[in-house]
C-alpha cells in the first residue's frame, strides 16, 4: 500500500498547489459557506508562524523525515493502521518539502474562516498538512503489540 499511497498523495498535493497558484488569490473565496474558504498564502515558515524564513532548513528536515519513513515502510512490515499513518506522514512531509526546497515557501490554500472560537484564527493549510495531521492521529490511535516481560 505505501508504494502506491505516498506517490499518489504527493502528486495530488502538488497538483492542488499548482491549481491554487493559478486560480486563487489572498482574498478568501467561500468553498463551504462560512466554514471553509480557499485563500492563497505563501508560507515561508512552519505552522502557526513558527520558523519564518527557514525554508531550506525546514525543507531538508521534511525530506529527511519523509525519506526515513519511506525506508521504514519499505523494509519493515507494520499493521494496517501504522502503515497508513506512516504513509500519510511521509507524503505530507515530502509534499511540503518539495515546496520549501523548490519555491522557498509552501503553498497553503485551505482556510477555516469561521468565527468558532477554537478555530477562528487557525492557519491556512494544504493537503500535505492534512496528511501529516491525519497520519499522526492514526499513529497515536493505532493498536500496538504489548511486550511481555
């Protein structure tokens, strides 16, 4: 599964980013009423405004993380939940790494432009960010074998 899922998600992520660059602007366009907007943001750092202007360092770290995860997926067998989680994180890390090293910034376009208190000021994000977040959640929730001592 990871041999298909990671490149497929990586290609979809880059395709959506190219589309966003062609069709979006910094002016929000409603997609789902007042809940989700499409807004073009050129992110030179990481989420929540961290590490601004550190695209090269963040890009190298993204590629390192994605590469390590691909190596683990290629040479070890994991239960389905762990495999899916690792694949999602790898695809997301590589997707944003391509942006950081290729453009010097990440293309973000999904905007939770709502007044709901918890998410009212949530940063604009992209498919790669969704992959990392869902993958991390799966890794946290995936059942693990208990070692007997």
